[in-house]
């Protein structure tokens, strides 16, 4: 037995530092349920109708900074809500009729700054570009 020498041990180095970049994130949290119904012609690929329904319970949105989501700032207080979107072809000219309904089952308070709007726009643009 005896004492162990320090040879062969790996010493930690301070060269592996976390990036000090300040990041801001929009967080959407809560329970959500969605349903989608698409109706199309059997003989062709023409979409006749699409129906989307989204239900949310205790949905909240906030911004936070860094990896640990420090300093959260509430944008949307927890709310119960429903969103309905229906699009269907109408008439012989093929015009599309769109119906959108948004219902809250509890009072909502939304606080939005220009910085929040710019951040949300950047996120949505990045997401839509990734689907192209």
C-alpha cells in the first residue's frame, strides 16, 4: 500500500470556459392539445378543407436570459385558451374562405415590448426558413 503519487493524474485546465455570450430566449410553457383535419378530393390532390384546433391550459409566455433562464419577465400570464382555424374552398372560382377564432377562458394580460417583438420575429423567420 503506500501513498499515491500525482503522476498520471489529469489536471483540470481553466481554458475550457463557458461562453460569456448573453442570450435571450422566449419560453412558452403549459399544457396544449392540438387536432388537425384535412379533407381533399379522392380523384385529385386538391385540398377542399382544413380544420385546426388548439387548446391550451395554464399557457404562459416569458423571456429569460442565459442557459439558466435567469431574470424571467412575464409576457403572457398563465391562461386557458382555444384557437380555431378553418380554411375551405368555396364556389366554382376556387376562392379560399378562412375563419379564425381565438377564445380565452380566463382573463389575459399581455405585455409586449419592441425587443420582444423583434426576438419573436427572428425566431419565426428562422423556423419558417428551416421548413423551406
